[in-house]
C-alpha cells in the first residue's frame, strides 16, 4: 500500500527526514486499512460535512491545498523573519499531511454513497483519532501537536509556530466554504 499512499500524497517527498517521511506514510496506511473509505473515495467525497450538500471540493483537493499553503507560508516566514521565527519544514509538512488523517475513522458512507459521520466519529473527533494513529506509528510530539491543535480543540492550548501555520492554512480553505457571502 505504500505506493498508493505516495500516489495520494506526492508531498510526502518534501519531508527530508526519511524516518519522519516513512512514519507519516505509515500513519496513512494504517488509517486506510481501518477505514471504510478508499483512496478513490477520498478523491470524490467532500472535504467537510459542515459546508452543505452542494460542496464539490474533494477531501484530497482540500488536504493537498492545506499542505501547499502551509509550506509556502512557512517559506515566506523563513524568508522575511529568518531565525527570529524558526520553522521546522519537515515537522510542518508531516503535521499538515496528517492533520485530517483521523477523518478516515470519523467518516463512513451511507446507503447512497454520501459521506456522513460514523458512530466512532460522533464520539471521537478526528484530531484525537489522528493523534492516536500518529503516536501508534511513532511520530514525534511536535507532529502530534499539529494534528491535535489544527482544529477548534487547539484553541485551548499554546500552538507552536508550525501548528499556527497549519491551523490557519486549514481554516482559510474551510471557513469561506462554510460561511461565504455570495454577492448578488
């Protein structure tokens, strides 16, 4: 399944640390093994259940956009702020790739093939299940922190620079879909 994960996530190759890259890929492998969703489903289901039934943006389109936006933001932060605001790109990229891995356990498909919240997802939101999967694969606390803090649950803790970047990349590509003002 490793090649399937790399096909899904070519951005894994941006992670320079081979050990971190392998653990990040392994986390996705385990999530896919335990999920009712397939790689094909991830390229078709909407990325959120909160934006209404007409959302056409797929889970993977959103997730990959978050990783790209987070990486580009981090590069600009490094360019303008140098060592005053250090950013660990490997940690940031791994965390961005894994931020929603728990949704593979939080979602299921209903009888019509539409994604809905699973019973598991009603009890355990994806930041928690994502951290659990990541810890099982031996990912470091810095990456688990990004997964845990990327959503609203992260408002209760101090975020690292990498976690702030991923959080904002995620929300800037989510909130406009959830509450956009469409001019007449």
